[in-house]
C-alpha cells in the first residue's frame, strides 16, 4: 500500500519557533501488550534525507522492518532505548511507566535534546522537556518514524529471546505475538498461568479464575482506561 513519506516539517517548525537545535523524535511500543516491558526509543536525525521506505513501523512487514532497522541504526545521528518493566507498569500505571521509559531513553542519548516530538496527542513526558505532540507523528515526522521502527524491532527481538530461553515459556509464542494477546498466548495463560514477564494488574486475569489470586491492585485509573479501550477480552 502506498504511503506518504515522513518529512522534517515539524522539526523545522520547532527550530524556527523555539530556537531548538537538537530535536529528538520519541515513540513507544508495547503499551497494549499483556507481557513484556513498554519500550521507548528516542532518535535524533537532523535534517538529512531519510532512508527510502521509512514510515510508521506498523505499516511495514516484519521483513521490511528488520532490513530498515539495520540502515536506521547507523543513519540516525543518535538513538537510545528505555524500558519500563512489567513490575513498574503494575506499580506506577501506564502513563508514569511511559514517562519513566522515555526519560531513560532521553537520558541515555549522548546529548540532551532541546525539544522532543512525541507521537500521539497526549504529552506523557511533561516538564522540564519542551514537547510537541503530533498525531500520527510516526507517519509524518522523520525522527518519530525512525524511533518507531527501532523501538518495534528491538522490543520484538527481546520478546523472541524471552520466549526462547526455556523454562516453559515457549508455549506463549512470544516470538510471534511479542506479548500481545493472541489465541496461542491466551491458551497458554489459561493452562500455565502468567510468566514473570506478564503484567499482573491487567484485566485478563479476571477471566482466569485459577490464576486470579495473582492479580495486583492497580495504582492508576489510566491503565484501566487503556485496557477498556483495547481488545483485551478473553474469548475461548
């Protein structure tokens, strides 16, 4: 399917209106997963022409993402990743966990950005960062699109590694579903219960009477709202 290539329009606007010189694009992956961390990538690209085919990672096939990430990781000026663990998600709620992961990613960059472009309409980062939110920024902004692809590929690979380490986790097929709900994932949960990589404050445990005692009390209403807005039902 044809798509419009991302541009540096937002980056140029930030430079002109705020005087920012170093601008990082930030995107996350794993927000709606049942298992694994939420992962944030911060990428600095400057104003160079992006690699051919760059767009939102969700619009690319796994094969194309894998090929593109090898180019991106040497093409970007700098990038860094930050994770918030399932335990941190359970403890803090998703908004605070996202902020934590983003701060870890931004803090790991070799230079502190003057401004940050966040994908979406919600500024989960806040002060002291100068933030510009852009709906569908992972499609329209070069730096955010680059962050989108790197975050997706790196997290997918990490989840595949978790599922291949033995210990009974192979049945969850993390290499195929990256911790998101799938028929195989749901069946494994029903039979084996959650792994150490699962988020235990999420509502999928309500449909598993034999494992419901493991559920943790949520500290944030935002995580409930997120789940209720997603396809987190348990159909057998």
